[in-house]
């Protein structure tokens, strides 16, 4: 019997990749998608529901009818969120209140499992040398964005206790792949246009990333695996990389020269602080290493794609399938 899955945020990067892959596995899944705009994939195998803003208390009975699993990808990301004094309330309206409304309506509709795509920033912004973030570590969110996602996780646990609906939380680090935007998209453009940059000294941090194919595979795993119910997971590729290693792998997989020259890290940090690019500072100098041993032990899940395969996928042009 096919599992009936509803994907929210289907116009987003993760949601659209997930929908593409699920459609390719039509023998296993019935797929429906929710989005605020009607520009997602047009297919006879996909039922699309147009919904309003996530913070609106809208009627969700129609998209949730006869659904077994909801994979909730809809969120206000830190890349597109507001700044300043209004950021906390805006993130909370969308990511906390909006998620609570979706989950509560899902429970009322008889949905068996609700998979929530959260962020690794719930664990904190960085790890010290030799340390890792674990799925069951004490949460330490620091920004308005990560706090709103952590509050949503707590609300979901309350809904599970009250209704019995199974909750699965997946905390996700930086995602990359073909057509990705955000900071990794900027990194890709630096390599694409062969920009000479003073970044050869950015080799002492370690970052856990996740390729879009590996992430989609894991989301489908936790949506269907009996042992995933009630658990929080973190997901990443097998191997963390330094900022310099990320640039090297991108340049090699894209057949581009790496025109980097050394500059003392102290000067780089000063210049970055002067420009006010905190996200770049985290990427160049801070570490965020994720432990995925729980995924292997509990679910038998290993990243299906190597880091090299995932980096090669970054250079694929629009029109290529997300699933392989």
C-alpha cells in the first residue's frame, strides 16, 4: 500500500527537491504539495494546493485529507528573514505559530506522522575543536531564527503528547546542490567566475554540510521508518570540511582554477567584521561539526552520495532531475 505524503513549502529549495524525488518513486508514494505560489512542478502525479502565509490560521482540511505523513519544509529562513527589532516576532509568527497550526490541524485530520525540518542552529552556532553536535544534546539556540525553530520543536512535542501523532524532528545544517542559493550559492559564484580572493588561510575550521540528495533521502527514510517516531535527528554528509576544502572541492568538480592567495587570519577577520558579514565569518572561521551516528545505529541510514558526488551535482544545470 502506498504511503500518502504531503510536502509543505514545496516551492522552497528542500521542498521542491523532495517533491521531485517522491514523484519519481510513484510505486511507493502518493504525493501532494502545498505552496504559496503555483510555480512548482506540473505533473499528473502531483496534487498541488495553494495556501496562504504560514502564520495565517487558514483551513487546511482539504490538503490534509487522507494524508499519512506530512513533511513540513515551510519556514522563514535566516537568509530571507527580517533584521532588527521585528525579527523575533516575525520568525515566531511563521516558524513557531505557523508550524503549530499545521501540526495541530494534521493531528485533527488523522495524520499519523509529522516530520519537521528544523535547523542545526538549534544546537548552537558553533562547536569547539574536538566537539560535535549530537541530536540529543542540550539545545542552545542563540538567534531569533534558531529560537523560533526550537520553540516549534517544543510545541510539536506537546501536540504529540496530546494527540498521539508521531513527531520526527530533523535538524539540518547548510544545504547545497544544483541551483542552491544563499551563502553556498555565493561561494559557487566565486568559483564560477574565478575570482582571486585572499582565502587560502581559511583551513582550520570544520563544517558539516548536507548535499540535497542526501537530505532528501534521509527525509524519506524518517517519514517511513517505524523506529524514527518520536525522535530528533541531525543529518549531514559523512565528512566535515574546512572552508578551504569546500572551495577546493567546488573548483575541482567544476573544472575551475582556484585563484586564492594567503592573508593572515587576523586581518581577514578584521575586514569581515568591518564589512558586517557575520555569516561569512561563521563560514570562514567557525566550526560546526555534526554527529550522525544515531541515524546509522537506529535507522541503518548512511549518506547514499559521497561528498565528491554531491559537489559534482552542484554544477548541474536547471532541468536535471534531483533524483538519481
